[in-house]
């Protein structure tokens, strides 16, 4: 692992409101996240998980404390610089998919590329490739209403990865899905992490989903209560050994072709 973490939080606090109604949602959070990690963020409702995710994703700034992303002080950036950093390095996936209705999967995935000013031809091929990476080749022209919940979440993941982000932030990505679809989504996130080295930060309430992560961070009452390595992340299928998993991770991070583990 490199010495400078991809993400370093130091003494992060976040207070909403002022005076009598002020509420401190984060009370001093320290967290280092290395490139290639897969972190499940857990904790009871109201413990500060979403506030922490908004901070990590450069959507909001802390009240006090330091957030270093690749050594850059995010809290000191101007709003538009923060937006540029967010667009370049982060992808977002939400519980409710947030796809445009009556708009094809292809067009949904192209959206972040439009914001980036990508020409139509490359937009088209990048979106196609992203849809292929999430297993939706052949579904490009379907609208969200014609897709299952699991497929809609795959489109949302394709949209999140089409810009080749370093970090994928997923806020309860399986919260609206049944167990089977949830497992498929977790396998996809696992694969993006293991084979392509994308750092995944995921909020979840479900221990079965957190079991795919390499590390589990628990928030309670605005602080990190525990931060543990998961010695045995769930592999894609029974029969995939942990040795195979770490080979895939290593070659994925090194940018070489990963062994086929599906
Ligand atoms: P979690 O994601 O763990 O449920 P949140 O980060 O959403 O927790 O919220 C932590 C606390 O901060 C909650 O008590 C919530 O009511 C409060 N909070 C969150 N966002 C705001 C806001 N915009 N204004 C005021 N209070 C907020």
C-alpha cells in the first residue's frame, strides 16, 4: 500500500444549523482510506453516515477538520474546484437509482460525459462499454420503466463508472432490491473493486452486503465507533478461493488483465 492514503479525514466535525437549533452530526472523525479499499459504512440511523458520505464525496464541506484527497485539502477548495475534483475522481450510486425516466439506458449513462463536454461519438462508445461492464449489453435502448430494479441499479452503476472514477460512493445501493438482485449488485461492486481497483465506499444497513467489503467502519453518534478489516470478504461464488481473490485484486490494481473469477 502506498504511504499517502487516497483519502485522509482528520478531526472532521459537521454542525447543521446555528444557535439553539445547532446539531453536531459529526463530532471528530479520523479516517484513512487507501486506494483499492472496499469499505462498508454501517451504523444506526442518525449516526452521521450520510453526512460522512457527503463530505467524502466532496458534496459538502466539514465545519472543522481536514479532508485530504490525494494530499489536496478539499475543505480549502472553492466550490467550483471541489465540483471539478468530484466530477473527475468520484462516481455516485444511490438507493433510488436516480435515472431519468423516458430516457434510454444509453442516454442515462452518457449524461456525465455531456457535463464533461465529451464529443457525441466518444460519448456513445464509452457509454456502451460501461453498460457492457455491468452486464447490460443489448439493453442500451431500454428506458428505466422497461428494466428490473436490479437492471436499473446496473445502469446507475454504469453511469457512475463511465467517467473512470477512482472512488465509487454507494449509499445503500441494495436498499430497494430483493436478496437475489442485491447479491448481483454486490458481486458487481466487488468485481469493480477487485478487478479494476476502484475504491468502493458503501453505506449499508445489511450485514450480508457489508460482508462483501474488505473493511467495516461503524459510526455511532457522529464518531467512528469501530473500524475493522473483514478477514474473509464474500467471494463471487463458492469455489473462488481467497488466494484467487487477492490475485485478482493485485492484478486489477496493477492494471493488468485480471484472472477470470466468475
Ligand atoms: P445517517 O446517514 O447515519 O442516518 P445523517 O448523516 O443523515 O445520519 O444524519 C446525522 C444527524 O444529522 C441526524 O440527526 C440528522 O437529523 C442530522 N442532519 C442531517 N442532515 C441535516 C441537515 N441538513 N440539517 C439539520 N440536521 C441534519
